[in-house]
C-alpha cells in the first residue's frame, strides 16, 4: 500500500487500520473473499511450482528433474497452462509471530501451492533468487509464455519482522545489479516486535489476533495493491582481520574494499581487514539503540523462552537497557554508504 504523506499520519493510520482490521475479521467481512477464487488467482501451474522446487533443492537450474517437468508440460498433446492472474510467493520466518508461525505457514500453504511458501529456516531468499527465480526465467527464455507472464507479474510476501523483510529485500535488490528486471514488489505480514517498516507502508504494526480470517484479505491486498519505491542503504563494514563476529543474515562477507579517500579516520588502520556488506531499509543505526537491538537478538538466542511473542519480546529489551554492558561497550567501524532506489513495496 502507498505510505501516508507525513510521519504523523503514518503512525495514526497504522494504529487505526490495525484495530479496524481486527474488528472486520470478527464479522462477515473476513470471509468475503472465496477461498477457491483466491487460490486460483495466486497459484502457479503445477509444473512451474515443482520445477522451481527441484531447482532450489539441487541448486541447479539445469538439473534433470527440472528439465523433465518442462518437457512434460510441453509434450505433444499437452494442454497449455494458464498463468495465474496474481502470482505470489511467500517467505515466512516460522520462528516469528510467537507460537503462530507454524500455523500461519500451514494456512498459507493451504491457500496456494505448497511449493510457493518458503520457510526461511529451510530456503534462504538468495537461494530462491539464484535458483528458483532463475528456473522461471529459463523457462521464459525457452518460449514458455506462461512462465514469462508469471515472472513479469510476480509479487512477494514476507511474513516476519523488520529484519526478515530487510533480508529478503536485500536479496531481491540484487536483481537490479544483475539486470534481471522487473524486481518483484513486496508486501508484508508483520510478525516481529517493532514492525516499523510494515507500519510505515500501511501493513500494520502487529500480527492481528484474528489472523486466520484476515490472511485471505491480506493476500488479496498484496495481489491488487499499488506499489511505491523505498530507498535502500548499501552498508560496507571493515573490521580488523581475525576478529570473530556474529553477523546477521543481512550482512555477507565480501572482498576487501578500499575506503573513500575523503573519509577522515582517526588512528592507524590495520594492515589486514575483514569486510562485510549488506542492504538496509527504512533506517539504520550504529549507536546505542543498535546495541540494545543486538543485545535483544543475542538474549533471544540464548534464552528463547523469554521471547515467545511481540509482548513478551519487550521484556529482554528492557533487560538490555538495564544491563550496563550495552551502555559501556562500544566499537568503531568504518562504513561507506550508497543510497539507491532499487526495490518496490506496496
């Protein structure tokens, strides 16, 4: 959905829409979208779904199983497949959303082809881009009009928190550099604690209590919603070589990159450095709030029983604020930023 015109209106609209959506889900408005009609509009033809799945499993778009699905669909006498009106794929962080993650995954698989729902614990977004999407593009290059139209109209849904959304957007953003256009626009099902990015684009700031009835309406909004551009920040981090770092999924190790000549650096630079790069959206920080967020992430990994939902997640955040470690320990990084408008959201 298009973001509201001012920050103030954005915050007010997201809170109000979240309440209204919850009320609607408890009424007949939550069942106005026929399940079978929605499934028909968003589900890929079977041969495309299965071929993409096999390409990802084999990590090879030229795998024998992939070729077999294509040949069977285009054999003499085979009925031509019709492309879906609104092709969707979903990335879901099944660890998010408290205890609802696995249930939501099953519900989404029931509303579309099971192979179109990717659990990020099993399939990483860059694997989908490198193999699944490449499989679709290969079929299109062979003259498959169904695959071509599906690729052109493809939209992505991310069910997770801000970190999950940023991770997926970063991988999709690589399509620009590879000149593999169009970049699929992305909608959000907010499953995180803060959900600032979701709130900013009108998808709400929390996972609705009535999600079982609301999910069809959400998928329909993703399929039909208008798109808007989002600025992305390309972040490059250099640290002394040999230091062990626990980096998030959004950062990947890369070759050493020389620093900007105009950048002022205090002290001597290390002879050898390790470099990491990634893409961030909405905002980024390297200050105390980033320390708190990282502290929450570490504490959640160490004591998962403290983080079983958006409300209980705020407890370790408070603990992070109290703990003097996150106030007294700081580290310095050298970073280079590039702003580009290279992804689309609803």
